[in-house]
């Protein structure tokens, strides 16, 4: 009996060795690190019969940037000499295909490449402006959020013009365009004229919350890419309704408290002063007595150093420093008021997260105005946003004067 | 059913280990010639058989000594034995008694100046004594025989232990001579409660076996259990303590050793002071220590001789090494073949690039490299010392490098295999090292089929096995399960000497404290 | 710890603690944030969890009191004392069947989660089969081994959850958790109802009682053991809402998994923390499953004293596997789970309460 049991046991174990179903060697994977999605312009009807509803509808053009690992480590060393020779030595490969759903397109693309697209390392998703304006963000995002292969932290951006061009820019310091763009977006910290990187999880979150939101915008010029400004999406139908340029985005960042570093410039006595901001915090307060005209007060506290001084101001003079602080504050207020104006009047979409603030602090009011916050009645555009800035100069640098 | 598969229960029968040599007359004759002939016949007159007939000083009585050349100390026999008998009585101006029995007694009490003397009257004892290196003295007219201790043979001097060398610590190791070994143990523990119980083991080899413990520290049930198991050994030859180990261990199917072996007297001393039992066997320098737990596999004497911070860090390093030794190749396989998403992007691309031309899937690659390494290791043991070292270097560098150049394996695999090999050498106990090697292959296979899931299931299975395993009644996974907090001070870390004031709780020792409190005796 | 052999027959109170905690922590933690968030729509779910948890702890205490009244006796034995033998047999048989269904559910759930997060092509049957084999291996030894295993596994499980929480502290925004105290009582109570399902499992003590050697500590340690899952659930819920916000919590299938995905290891040492998290999660599900199987066997062998444990393993295993594989898709599995939870509430809360009351009324006690 013992022997019989043992043999049945071992026999069962044998079954397990028959297949390693999920074994996919690393070199057989087609690593996709970036995706760009555009809309297709014309529908070409090449099959002569009836086209199904899906085929008649909107189609997407999807471009994947594949990594060619053989060229990634750059013709170095003895190890993988492999098939690098055939592909001009570029470590990446862009492939494009069209279709109605992303899954469809991925399948079509698999026919062109020897490696099955593997999306676990995807780092960047670029959507074209056209697609965003037509409101397809929501649909396209569904694929990326629902499938477990994706990482939540892939960055999302909106491109000016065609998204595919973004994947073709020439990268500096990095091996691939996507990696380059990634570094760029990490670099935002230095200049704050665009948003901190938004990833897929954030977008999902925005969509679920039903607010308006903004996504960083990427611009391609002469094969060079730059991340400038932001794209505005409204909450009603998740369509892109406009853009913000660099200084407007800076203002936005001030209000939402996301400025890490910025350099406002202004004149004192005709001389240029550049103030280097090291940190800015913002606090929102609201007076909700009248729901038709909610007063928001945004208090911004800024710390910084004197960055550059053209002229002969004496920095050890207390009154000079005060003036610098005042002028900086005014400059910041100017920037922020401009963007508040533009958003409230022209776009009427709450991208300052004021609605979220209401929900957190003034729940009852929020319950009343929530449904029509930035649509319909649009309480948002009716409210008044007042910005108060306070600047503190912390350091003045190494020299007090440049010239005697 | 499955329990039988993995945890064999030994059936202990009590057997009498008595020698029945049927067709040999077991009597001692009173005539010495008859005795000599008898013994010669039994032994078939080997060439190293020495017999010497002479007379006792003044009388006419003949006596004979019998011994085996090579086993005896010639000088002692010449000076002490023969000379004394031939001359001693006369010099002492003693009367030679009439009866041979009396002569024997007189020799024993007054004449012979050796310190090991015994009078026996059973032939088997005489034979055993002669074959062990003693000398038998026959006197005409009596059937009693005088056995004189005269053991003296060439043996290896006390040397540094080969398998367990330390940076800091005594450099004396056990030898093949059991008397030397007991001496070494006694030098470590001069407690009057130290017990060394001898017996003989092996039907034909009749080796000396000594069970060593400190009465008053060790729990009596453990000693009883060890003795009980030892008594059931019933084979012809017990050449090495390994045979004993395999006979008395709880489960012969487990990869883990349940009995520890060591060449170091200080380790033995420390063990018996913890409440364990040591088993010494004549003919081997490896002494057994029972019972053992999983954590003892990671303990080295050096942890105690160095200061506690270093000791603790080294211990933790060993646990990490054990983890690598078992799981690293499997993790590599799992990550590269199944869960590439877990590798950071740039590393993933590098690995993929490096593996472009490699024809085999990761698991085959891993198995190949591991198998090669095992072959190298096995070959390295048998080669003479100078070549052995070179093989290690040759194997590592040349073969590995060549394999990478040829595109058979990827460089990352070589790194993983190398780290694994080094880690498995970091574990102090050789038996544990082997156990981990076995487990490593199992885990690799599991990883090759199921990836990370396979690894975790294997980990669970190893845990189940360790928890179920017992060593002489003590669960192998003590002090983790069952949990004894106090013993943790000596497990992952090595707490300062003054903090380890009690003996291990799991041993349930009779005497609990190690360190005296102030001026009280412990 | 009395006999030298450490008994194949005794465990102490630490094993009770670890056993209870491990048994209860299981699948619940993955979906709990969603179900509670759906009911309360805000962070006030922590009140729901606490209420639910405390009420279950009360019942766990009742059960512990019942079993500490009858040291070293299992359900069958002390029910025969309290009521009579036939009813005891019926009750034990029903309990055994419930436990058997419990393990079917657990195994199925493990296979589903693994398939979702760790595999792609591998058939669910195979994943489940391998897991089952390991469970059989665990169960074919003495029960005390499984209880001791919990002691070994608890630190690992606690560590991984600790890591999960700590790594997400950087993403935790307090303001996302506001507003507080806005949900009405109906929402909170609805949330509590959902949490009760995640606290079940301690009824295994009804049979492990025959191994516990220090009955006077049982109540205390059971309650301590139950408070570990309570704490964990609270932390996980608060963090899910704090990091993602309530809306996302309501709409993701496994919010805890999303939390795991969010983790970014500093230095980019490795990505996809959720794979590691799930791999370790398999360990806790394994201990739940093996305890359930073990108790099933203990229950059956206490009724049919003549049949050996091994025989039961041999015959029950195929049955369990087939039942585990029978739900066709995830929806059916959920319904299966719900029914088991209802049964569980009956067996773990009402039955012991009833038995204790009857025992107290009749003045029945086990001889200590």
C-alpha cells in the first residue's frame, strides 16, 4: 500500500513538468517602453463589402517604441554579439499600426515583429492633441488601467500635434527617446514651468473623481522635444479644451503648491533682479457663506534667495530686501491672477483643485454645489479667488555688491 | 502514507550484540603451550604474532607473553614486562610462590610496574585484548591470564582540524586515537560530573565508543535515548562516526543533518555544557553531537571568541548566505523567465541584450552551470592539494569566461552561480551546505515551472519539513517553533557574553544557569 | 512543554495567537477596502471596521471561553458532554463539511489571485493542484506542526504588510482622507456587515483545543490574536483611502493590490512590488487553507474514530479539488464565498454562544 501511494504521488508530480506555460525568456520579449496614440484621419475601405459598425467608427493609430536590447548595451563587450548588426545600431524601434481597440492594434503589430509586445516596462504614454480634444482619453486609458501588465507609474502626456513624432525625437544623454523624455520630466523640479509628472494612476484617479484636470504637454520642434505647459481637460466629457503656456502653468503650480523652484524676474529702479525661489507652499481658505459667490483665499508662502542682481543695489540694506520681497510677491500675484482669470473666464474648469478643497473642509457646501461646480451653473467661475503672497528672502548669496 | 515517505520511523529492536563464535573452544588451558597453540590456530598464525616463552626468575615456572607486533609498545614490554618478570622477583628478594595463581597475584601486586593490569579467565577477552594491543601473560599451571596494557602504535599527532579552521581559536583537533580524544575533551571540561561511558561497537570491528556528557546538566531522557539508539547498532563494521550518525538519526530521508559532527574539542565542550551529548569513536577524528537543531548549523565557534557585534553580524551574514545559496539561482530563473517586469527597466534591457544569442532558456542554463560547478567541486576534493587550488581558479575563470564567449550562457548567470557557490561555502556546517545544495536544485526546478509561485511553494515545503523534523525528540525548528524567546539571544545575533546567562531553554537542562551571580556559585 | 518530546500533542499560547491571526488574515484584506468604501464613501469606514472587528472579537472571546471550559477536548467531545452524543455528531459533521467547503474556497481564491497577478497562461487547475499538493504534505503530519508553522510565517506576513504600509507613507496625503464623520450610521453599519466576513476563521480553535496546554490563557491570547487582523485591516483601509482617495478605492477590484503597485522602491532596486507582495500572500493563504484542511480531518476523525487520518486525506482530496474547481468564473466564486461566510457566522458566532449558555446553565465543565 505504501509503495502504491508513493508511486501515485510521484506520477502526479510528473504532470507538472510537462509544461511551463508561462515561461517566456527575457530575450524573447518585445519590451515596449513608450506608446503614442493618434487618431486616424481617413477611413479607407478596401474590403468591398459591408463594414461593421466598429470599422466605421473612430480608429486609433498606435505607435509602440520597442527596445532592441542587443543594441542597448551598445556594441560593447564579448557577451551578446548577436544580431545587432542588421539594425543600424539603434537601440529602439518604433512600430505603428491602426485599429479600433488597443488590444486589436497590439495584435496586429505582433504580426510585424518577432517579439510579442511586452508592456510591463512601459514608461510613457503620449496622446495626441486631436485625440484629447475629441474626448478619447477616457477610452484609451481604460486599456492601460485595466490590464494588469501595466505599471501604474507610466507617465502620461499630451502632445502638440502628432503623438508619434514624440517618439522620434533625438535623445540626448539617453539611449532612447522615451528614456530621454522621462529624464526631462524628472527635471521639471528645476523649473516648474510644467507640471510634475502625472502618471496613469493619477489620471485614473482624476477620471473617477469627476474633476477637471491637467496633463503635461510635450512639444516637438526640429526633432527636439520639450515639456512645456499643460493641457486642460474638463470634467464633463473629459475633452481637452485648452492649453496653458509656461508662465500660466507656473502660476497654476503656485496655487496648487507644487512649485519646487522658479525664478521670477522684476525690476527695481530699472534694474533687473532675479529671485530664486527655493520653496513655495500654498494654503487655501474659503468663505462659503454665499454659495453663489464663494470667496477663496489662497495664501502662498515663498522662500528664496536673491539669484541675480543687475545693478548696484545694496543688499545689506533691510529696506532693499523688503522691496525685493514685495516686488517678488507682486510678480507672483500677477502670474497667478492671470492664470486664474484665464481659467475662470475662458475655460471655466476647476484645475486648481478648489473643489477638492471644498469637499475636504466644507463638506456640506460641497454637497450642494458639487453637481454643478464647473459645469452647468458653474459655481466655480462665479467664485472669487484672491491670492496673497508672502515672500521671505533667506539668503543673498556670496557677494553683497558686484561693483563699488 | 506521506509521513512514511518523508519521515521514516526507525523500528528499534533490542538485539543482543554478543559474539558467538561457535566452533572455537573458549577455554584457557593451564598448559601454556596448549594456550599458545590454540591462539595461534584461532588467529591463523599471522606474521605479526609474537610469542615469547621465558621463566620467572628463580623458579622453574614457565610463562609466555603473547602480543601483536605493531600494536604494542615494544620498549615497554621489553623493559617493564619481560625484564621485571625475569629479574624482578629476584631483585626484590621475594620468594617465588608455589602456585601459579599466587604467582600471578604477586606479579600483579608487587612486581610489575605497569599501570594497566587485569586478570581474566575468558578466552574472548584475551583475544580482544591481544588484538587491541595489550599483552597477555600466561603462566604454566593456571587458567587465569594476566592482561597488561601495552598499547602503543603510530598515529597522527594532534593537528589543526582540517575541516573547521578558525581565525581565532585553539588549533587542536581530534585524532583517530580515542584515548587522545578523550584527553582533549577532559582538558576542556574538568568537571567531576563529566561522564565518559565506553562501549564497543561493531561486530567484527569492535571499536571503542565513548558517550560523553555532563551529568547534572543534560536532561536524562536525552542520554537514555542516545544510549538506546546506540545499543541497536548491529553491523560488522563501524568505520566512521558517519555510520553511527546514519544509524541513529531520526529521518534518513531528510536532506538536513540531525546530528552534528565536529573535529574541534572546544566545540564538543561547549555542546556538552549546553546539555547535549557527544559520541566519540575510535578511528575517526569526527565526533558526533546530538541533538541538533537548525540554528546550530549556522553557529561557529568563532562567533563566541570574537566580540559580540562581530559575532552577530557574521551570524546574520550566514543567514543571508543560506538564503542566497538556496534561492538565488531560482530567483534568477523566475525573474528572467517569468516576471521580467520586476527587474528595473535598464537592467532588464541589459540582461535581455546579453542574452540575445543564448540558445537555452534560463532554467537549462542555470542547471548546466550548477551541474558544472558541482562537478568541479567534486573533482577538486580528490585532487592533490596544489592541483586542487588551480582547478578552482581554472574552472571559475576559464570555463565561465569561455562559456560566455561562446554564447552558451549569459554573464549574469555566471555572476549568480558564483555568488551562490561562495554563499554555500559560508555556512559553517558541511552537512548543511550539502543540504542546501540539494534544495537549490529542487527550488530551481520549481522556479523553472512556476516562477515566483514555485519558489514560494518550495519555501513553504521546506518550512513544513523543518518544523516536522525532530532530532532526538527536539523539534528541528526550535527555538522558532516552538518558540523560546530567551534562546533567540544566541540565534540570529550573538548577545554579549554576560547576557547569555542561562543554558538553552529548549534543552531543558537540569542545571539552568551558566554564569554565577556575584559571589554565588552557579 | 512538559514531556521531553515536546509532544506531538501540545502547543502553547503563542501558537494560539499566531494560529488565530494567520487563519483570519486571508483573502479579506484584498477586497475589504473596496467593500467598506462602497458602503461609507469616506474614510469613516474605519469606524465600520472597528465596530465589525470588535463585535467579532466578542464572539471569539465567547468561543475561547467555551473551549477553555473544556480543556483538551474538541467540539465533538464537549458537545456530547453539554447536550448529548447524537447531536454532537451531527454538529461536528456539519462543521466538518463547512470546513471542507472553506478550504475549497480558499484554494480557488489562491488560484484566481495567482493567475491574475503572477501568471498569464498557466491553467488555474494546475496552480490550484500544486498548491493543494503542498497542503496535503502539510496536513499529513501531526497537527502541531501546522500550528508551529504559523509561528514561523507570522513574522514574514507582518513584515510584508509593514513594508507595504511604510513604503506608501510618502504617498499618503492626509487631506485626501477628509472629510471625516460625514457618513450616516446606516452607511457605517452597512460597512460593518461587510467587514464581519473578513474576520472569520477562528472557529478552528474548536478543534485545536485538544492541543492547547494552558487553558487559562486561551481567552486572552485569542483576543490578542484577533486584534492583529483588526489592526491590519484598519491600517490598510486608512492607507488605501489616504493614498488613492475614496473614489478609486470604490472602483478598483483589489485596492490593496493597487497599493502594492504604487510602491516604488528607492533606488529602483526592483519594480513591481506587487508580485513580491502576492507571493508572500500565498503564504498566509496557505496557512489558512492547511489549517482548514487539518480541522476538517480532525473533525471527521473525531466522529469516525476507526478510520485513519491518512485514509481520509486520500479520499477527501479529490473531492475537495473537484469542488474547488467547480465555480466557473469569478462571480460564481464570490457567491460561493458569500454562502460560506454565512455558514461561518453561524458556526463561529452563534453556535459557540449557544453551547456556552447551555453549558453554563447546566453547569457542565470539562474536568480540568
